C-alpha cells in the first residue's frame, strides 16, 4: 500500500463542519477496528494556544488511540510509521473508572484517574504540508500518529498537573517549553472537556484507557535519527528515538 499525504479534504466536508469531520473519523476508526486494531484510549488535540497558532485553529479536538500507536519510553519508532511527524510533550492519564455517567466535572475526573505519566505524542498528518483546517485534522483522527509513555507513574496526590513545567529537547537542544496551565488552563479540565464530548458522541471514556491530555508547548518536526526527550516536573523524563 502506498503511503503519501493527500490534498486537504475540507472542500469535500467543509472546513468547520464538525459533524461531518467526526463522522469521517468514526468511519475510518471502524475500518481499523474491523481490520484487527484495538482502541486503547483517546487524545485531546489543539489544547495549547501555541499549537493552535501553529496550525491556524481556535478550538480543541479529539481522536482515538489504537494499540499499534503505543510505545514505551526509550523505544525506537520507525521514521516511516507516522507521516510528516511532529512531536509534542504532554501529561498522560490512565483511567481506572468509566466516565459515562454523572456530572463529569473535575472532581469526578480526578477520582477516575489511576495515575499520570509523562508522554510524547508523535502527531502526523495525511494532508500535504500540514495544510489543515479544523475539519481536516478532525477527519484525520486529530492528527494522531503514535504516543510514548514514560516510566514514572504518579497519583494525583503526588503531582498537580496544572503546575508542571515542561522542557522538550531534540538531540540535546531545547526546542519547546511550556507548562500545565497551557493545556486549556489545566490538563484535568482538558479531560473534563473530553469526557463530556465523548459521552455526547455516544462513546464515553472507559476504565483502562489512556488519555493524552494535550500539548504543554509547541510541537516540533523530527527527522530520521533524531532523539527526543521531554522533562516534566514531578513526572520525570520520557524519550524516544526515530529510526533511519
């Protein structure tokens, strides 16, 4: 199968037609599941103002995480696994309870979280040159490509996601900085937003799923052979290397 970026789809579905864009996302996800993939979580995208400015959008979105997207800290990701890869650092959460009923407020979300971990999201775009509007990225599963979870796991009584600071380096050079407040004001609030959106779309968040809460700073492109390390205060480091 040939893998190469395509032209934007916004002229086909509308650049701001949210219903149509998520319908495309759900159709493609169903095809992946039918082919044997398993859904292991969700990602929240476009939570950081810096990333919104990079891509010319003004609201968050969400996508699905599949089992073949998952890597552990220190792994090597084949460079060709993600089209036009860009990396961002964020806080990941593992859920121990469903978020399907109730008010889905910050208190409920906190109680449903088993632990937090440092994470790198490898975003990718099937759209040539990342020439995307909101409809393009939503239809493209919120530009989800792969994700890397760091080894440290912290309960929420051990770390406050809103207060963390992030520094991401490529080949030892710092290329992105940010903090928890850059993620919709608080990564917990980002999960609140996602939980309500997911329930509205008829697919609530479930215990056992991984949630990528959104970028803490600008995303950066990577090349074959690059090594990326992010440090998030209170959560430690997470790193990944890209194959040649």
